């Protein structure tokens, strides 16, 4: 597979190099230059069994109601596999988190 990235599993966490594009911006009708994390959603990495609690997937609720996800960037691996009705903007990345991370966050996510 072109541009495949080797990923290793370590203490329930995926280890990889993740890059962030500083020119990413969010335009949702608000003139915002900052975002604040309000709370963690789900269990912390240590509660999920991480020995060091660092470099592990995580989910956070932001002050504007959106969610931020720390995960392994797999855009190069999964971009070509997206369903026909799914798309990704140039500033968006596809990240993977462990199943345990999402299932433990479920209880903290309100119903509509």
C-alpha cells in the first residue's frame, strides 16, 4: 500500500508520529481564535490501563460543543477506503482510536 505507516501497539495505546497543520481553522459561523477543552469524555488513559498515561488516544469536549480526538493519523491508509457518501476536507485528518476508548466514552456522551 502506498505511503503505508508502521504502527506499533504499546500499553493499549497506538504509537506513531502525528503531524498537525498549523493553518487548520474552524469556520462555524463564529469568529474564534481559541478553543478550550471543557472536559475529558470517558476514562483517562491510566484508567484504561496505560502504564505511563502518555501518547494514548483520548476524547475531549470543547467549549463550543464539538469534540477533539487524539488518535493515530491514518489518513493516508484510509482515505481511499471512504464510502462514496463520505468526504474529507484538505484540513481534515482521519484518526483511529481504540475501541475501548470510544466505548468508555459512551456513558459521558449525552443523547440528542
